[in-house]
């Protein structure tokens, strides 16, 4: 039955809609799904590059001063004889963070899934502004090219950390880097334009293009999360762009916003950067929380526990994100009285985070748990996000922060949130929505192998970093063996490096599964996970224009295991037992 | 995995360590509750063909409990942390009898200026030594922290003390060592390619030792 309908749909679309040229269909496409897939391929390549840079760093930290196997291919300016130079090491530190935050995790969460999911999940044919949407991808491409090009210019790439603290970042004579840092600034301004165009589009689409019956409190949590995230992007990115332009001017045309010798303020950069940077941190986690909510409800075959609390927690985290930036600056020389204020606002983030965690547990409670690959990643997200959230409490407490600030404790914390949290959610989300993107399922067997190995090596890599931090190991240092008090930690560093190499290696399983399933994966029907969302209404892959007729939404998302339903899920476009009309007025009225 | 902090040798270090262990216990409890709950649910509610999930949209009492408990806990943590923060970093925290020392951070070394015999900075008998900070045990020292070029960070792990040095600012930060000996001073803020080797040591003397060292230095300065 389903196959017949799917064939019929495709026939209709081929006959009436899809006569676009190859170039229009797959390259300069205005189809939100193709744009999402373009972002997916680009950001997975950057994820691999960012990971590779981390491996080079881990070599130096585990085996300081030894020639890196294969390091001979690097030029003299980076690693003569395969031994890393300190200036190259700090470029690696800087660019690992930059690529992962701006070119991998952020586009994976927002560029990929906001594009792919929003129209499909709210029952719309496409984005509100499809051409602007296309522009947002093609603006991101030159930004990426420029950011990679920075490695090959004289003086090497930016080396002031992904946070680019001035005056180091603003003074080529102090950092030895001129062009590289300028490429960094220009690239981020261009990428920022892409993000702003994208988020404007997502907001307009969610507000205006919801299908009849899709009221605000019937939106899936992934859409709520992407909506709040888009608002954060729209408000936060211009601050970064402005700051990056100021930094560029300080380096090139003789302004002195951040240069104290001429009356500038080094701390101004930190305030601007973190006023952007902390909302950015939530941009990097909120969508992940949304995907995990969708997947856990599906995998538990239960409605999400406390849907309204989950929505308010997303909004709460989005709001708190604006008033906590000072916690990055407790030891910066900022007025210490502000420390108390920022400590309290920061500690309060624990509240919405706890609400979300316990509601995920509540969703699994008395469920009928299906351990498909997306569910495994979603459970790992909860388990790891808890660790990242709890380790945040240590740094929020200002006295403890005096000691652990700028140590490996913060490195462990950020990776428990961004890898243990966001990246596990991304692996889960890619596996979950892959059939809707490509019409085929990723291999569940290799998906489970990849999950298990990643989970183990991930924890072996990042868990011991807490210990390094507690012993005082500073971050961003090229050679820990310089310090007597760090010498006993050398075996731990070596252990972490080996675990990291293995962690990187097993990602090959995911890469192969991703590419090969595209061609050889098991064909997916419309709704392979038996889910309730509207994205499962059209065939897999969804055709241009998505729906052959606009769906009507009858109820909240996540109607799993309804007592009066015959199956254990009721899609949003199908009335519940005894329900004849949409229970609420259609959206927009 | 060792969650213990290394030995500490300053007056406020035990306060910092105590709040660390309080947080360690609280977060360990939360960690065990959540992870054990997760594992228990994964085993107990694993899917079986004959199982039907319990249909519920939530529970208001549960929501109130898991909102209120973390909220109260973090307020208590804030109340416990505030006074310690003020004691170490507060505007008026520097003890009145603290011995002043000037520390100027510069790529990639620490210039330490001593007040000389008169005990006051900015007088003729000041002298500067590179990468050595000599202080007296059981006596507070106040560091007048400045930076020449870029941001550095003054980090003495054994004293649980860290403070960024910012060009264009003079930041006063104090500590009181509780034991004689030599402790490492590290730069904790990325300051350029030599950041990893921007290190010095803190030598904590008895009062007599310090006077002897001071006399040697003053003599050396005089004969030059």
C-alpha cells in the first residue's frame, strides 16, 4: 500500500513539479532539504578536519617533542622533521576550537537540521524565503574556504585561541601572526552573515508557515529548540561580527579598540566575545536537546514527560544565556563584585537543565524502550550531558573557579557538553532522519558498533581530563613536561592521547556507514521509526514541495501508546480516537 | 580517577578546597541518582513485544520537586561561595600589613620588583629580579600585577591562586603562604608561542632567610 502511494506521489511530482536542471536541483537548490544535505556534507568534512587537528595536538601532548608519525609531510613552518613547533601548536588549538564550534557543531545542529526539519515538521512546502536560504549556504562556503586558507599564509594561522583574546589577537608583533588572524576575522564575519540569514528564515517560517492545527504547544520540541536557537543566533551573531570587525581594524587600519597603549580596553573584547559566546554555547546545545527529546519519546514509545516544562526550560535556558557571560571572566580583572552576580545567574542554569534531564528520565520511566541506534545516542546524550552539566557547577562557584579556571577541567567540561552532549545527539539525529534525507536506512549493526566504540573511547579520552585539571594542568600549553608539578601527569596525558587516537579512528565506521548506506542501505518506507511527526507523512526521500496536500494537525506531538489507539503511535495528522476535528483553531488565527 | 586536590599551602586554600569538596559530594549524589536511574530504566523497561508503555503526559508534583530541589541547592552553594570569593578576591580583601611586590608579566617572563629595605614600592631602593618571587611564610604578600604586552595569568597552583594580568590595568591580588619551600608559578592565559614556558618559582622563606636574601640582593645591586 505505502509503496504504491509513494510511487504515485513521485509520479505526480515528476510530472508536475520537478523539471529542474541538475544544477538547480542539487547545487544551487532552493529546496530546504537539499540545502540541509549540503550543510551536512560540508559540516561533516569540517568535523573530520577539526578532529584531525585535535589528533595532532594530542600527539604533542602525549609524546612531547617526539617526531609525529607522518608529520614529515608538514612544511618546515609547522613541524620541521615531524616535530611540532609551538607556534603551530597554538594555531592547532585555535583552529580546532574554531572549526568545531563555527564550522562543525553549529552548522550540524542549525544549518542541517533547522533547514531539513522545520518545513517538514510543521507541514510547510519549504522555507519562507527559499532563495535567501540558498544564499545562506553559498555564503558559508567561501567563509570555510577562507578559514582553511589561513593555514597556508605567511606567519601561519591565527594563534590566539578560538576566543581570540586581545591584545594578543590584535597585535601581529606580539603573536607573530598577521594574515592568519585577519582571515579568521573576515571568515567569521562572512559566516555570521550566513547564520543571520538562516536564522531569520527559520523564525519567519516557524511563525508563519505552520500547517492548520499546528499550534505553538503542538510543535515538536526539536522545533521549539530550533526556534529559540534561531532567536539567539539572530541576536548574538551580530555582536561577534561587530567585535571581529573591530579586531580586524585594530590589526589593519590603526584603530585601538582593544589596545591599552592607545587608550583601548583589552577586557572590552572579552565582554563582547562572551556576550556573544555564552548564547553561542546554548546555540550549540539547545537543538541537540530538542532532537534528543524527539528521539527519546520515539524510543520509549511514550509521550514526552512534562512537555510544557520542557518548552519553558528551553525558553529559560535561552534567557539565562544572556546574563551569565561574566562567568568566563571571573579571573580576568573584571570588578570582583560582579563575580557574585554572575555566579548566582550561572548556578541557576542548573535548574532548567535539571528539569530537562528529569523529564527525559520521566519519559523513559515505564516505557517500552526500543534500543535503535538513534535511541542509544540519545540515552548517551542524557548520561553525558549530566556529567557536563554537573562539572559546570564547579566553575560556576567562583572560589573553586580561581583554581580550575583555564585548566583541563574546563576542557573536560566543554567536551562533555559539546561532544558527549551535542555530538552524540548529532549522531543520533543523523541516523534518525537519514532515511527521510536519502530514502535508505543506515546500517543498524555498524551503527551500534560505532556507538559502542565511540562511547567507550570518548569517556576514556575526556574523563581523565578532569583529573588533569584538578592537579592544575593549564590548557593550551604546548609542552606540559616544562613544569615539575605536571610531570607526574605525563602517563595520564599519554593514555588520553591513545584513547583519542582510537576515538578518531572509530569515526571511520560512521563515515563508511554514512557513505555506503547512501547507495546500499536498506530502502526505507515513509515512517521507518513509527514516529508521530509530520516529516514522516511524505515518502522517503521527501520530494520537492514535501506534501502533496497540506496536512492538518490534530493533537500534540508524541502521541505514543495512546490507550484507545490500535497502533502504539498516532501521527500528528491523524485524529485520536473519537476526535473528528482539530481540537484547536488552525495556526495563525 | 583521582578527585582529590593536591596539597595546598596558603591561608585561603583550605576554604577553596572545602567548597570544592562540598560541590564534589553534591554533584556526586546528583550524578549517581541520574545515572543509576538511567541504567535501571534501561534494564527494567527494555522493550518486549507484549509490553505496552504507560501513557502519561507528566506529573505536576514531580516537576515542582525537581525544579525546587536544584534551585534551593544552587542558592545554598551561592551563599557558601560568596564569602570565600570576597575573602580572596574582594575589593577590600587585601590585608593591611601585606608586603607589597610588583609583578610585571611580559612575553615570556615574570619581572618581580621588590620594595627593598624600606618596605615600600616606588622608592629608590627597589630592585627587580626575573622569574623569582621571594616571600615570607605566614605573612601576607600583595602582588601589584601588571602586564607589559598581552594578557597573562598569574597562577600558583599550590596557593590556589589565579589572576589575569591585563595590560593597562594594575590588579592587586594577595596570598599568605603557610609553609616554606619552592612552588611553581605558571602562566595560565595563552600569551603567544612561548606561553608554555612562561614559568617562575615562588620561594617561601622564613623571616630571617628572607632578610638574608634581601641583604644579598641589595648588596649585589649596590656593587653593580
